[in-house]
C-alpha cells in the first residue's frame, strides 16, 4: 500500500461534521490531505474537537456554524471558505435530521424541519458551490448523503424518506447539469450506522433490522467514510449520477 494521500491540495466542505457519519467523513478526508471546513449546527465543542484531530494529522481545518437549511447562512459559509482557502473542490452534503412519527400524528413543523435540513440544504449548498467550482475549471466532487429509507420507504418516516428520495432525483439531475464541467455528483445511501440518529431505536427494532441485513451487523462509520473519500478522489473521476447503497445488503 502506498502512503500517498489521495486528496492532497484539495479543499472540502463537510456539512454536519461535528458528529456521526459527517465527523467520520471529515476526519478521513482530512487524513487524506484535504483542507476541511467542518460545518456544524449546535455542537460547537464537538466541531472544535474534529478540527483539532484533523490538524493533529497535518491538514488544515476550521469549524463554522451554519444552518444548512438557511440560504443566507450557507452563502456566508461558502464565502468564508473561499476567503480562507481560495477554492472548493469537494462538497459533502451530510447534515441531516429526523422527526419520526406516523403521518397521522406528524405536525407541519416535523415535515418542514426535515425537508429544509435534508433537502433544501442540497439546493442551498450545491447552488453556492457550483459557480466557484465551474469558474475554477478544475472539476469537482459533490457527494450527497441519502438513505435506504429514500429507496424503499419506512413507516414513520414519510418526511425523512421523502427528503432522502428527493436527494436522489436532485443528485441525478445535477449530475447531468454539471457533467460537462467534470464535476461529479453522486449519492450515498447508508443503511444502519450507530449514531445519535439511530440510538433512539429500541434494541428490539435493531434486532429486527439485523434479521434483514445479510452481513448481520450494523455498519461502521469508517466504512461510509472510506466510500465518501473514494468518491471525492480522482480515482472516482468517471462515476457520476450514481446512488451507492452501503447497507450490508439490507435494501438489495
Ligand atoms: P447525527 O449523528 O445525528 O449527526 C447529524 C449531524 O448533522 C450533526 O453534525 C449535526 O450538527 C448536523 N446537523 C443537523 N441539523 C443541521 C443543520 N440544520 N445545519 C447544519 N448541520 C446540521 O446523524 P448521522 O447518523 O451521522 O447522519 C448523518 C447523515 O447520514 C444524515 O443525512 C442522515 O440522514 C444520514 N443517514 C444516517 C444513517 C444512520 O444509520 N446513522 C442512515 C442513513 C442515512 P450538530 O451536532 O451541531 O447539531
């Protein structure tokens, strides 16, 4: 194995990078030599810890608070990134949330928060980075985190599944728009990973899920981080508009 870092010289933004999957992706992208913008919503200390970890391994990073569902906040985050690093090569749209409940019980706010955070964020972040990426003429990588819920649906998650299915249509459409500029746009659809998002599930629900996972285990955060890092690298230059499940076979 070569020790060469595959993202040396690149600049990446990872949304929702203070915890869970986003944190693992930010750390791995940083370990591969990229400068990383660590976006967070409320976990300031955790985001600072992620930055410290990336810097300790020799890459640059800074943390920035922004609600990805807020158009103006995202514009400011992208401006700060360009002011600091002068370029953006990689955008990982990872920030996401749930407000699980049956449709009959779902409040309008449960719908709006999930759609804004998970789906409107795609519009906000991609629109803000597309122009600087195009202007730079060096291609680019956009990686959107969807979910198997967006592929197969899940009772109690009409809002979440709609947002995650929306990400898939968005990803394929944007891949067609940006392809001629060598900017690839792909989606990752994770199954079950141990994070704050899934820790609310009862052991009974996890056991039931495990029955349907051919690999008989939950995913490890490093596994999705490695996939995202591959998609972010030059090695994935001919993959675009793809939705890659990483779910131990759950939704095959
Ligand atoms: P998590 O542990 O709950 O972390 C969520 C992250 O998103 C946190 O960093 C949080 O920031 C950030 N965030 C939430 N709302 C935000 C907002 N409005 N603006 C900016 N950042 C915001 O969740 P996770 O499990 O790692 O999930 C990450 C992504 O993977 C999500 O898109 C999720 O839907 C998807 N996914 C996860 C699983 C799974 O099994 N875990 C499965 C399928 C898909 P703060 O900490 O600052 O609040």
